[in-house]
C-alpha cells in the first residue's frame, strides 16, 4: 500500500506471508516479512 498525501511526502507499507518455502533449510519456520518506507523531498 502506498500513500502520497502531498507531492513532497510518500509513505509505503507492505506485508508478505509466504508460508513454509523450504522447510529443510529454514527449520520449518514460516517466511514472513514487513516493509515500511517514508520519503520526504524538498
């Protein structure tokens, strides 16, 4: 999801849940991640 409240500011956020991609190398843990970004320009 991205949001630009003005032409000088933008905010981005994302979440992913891939489940168990390669159980042998990840000790059977779920693969999840979060991404957050803020950008400001003059």
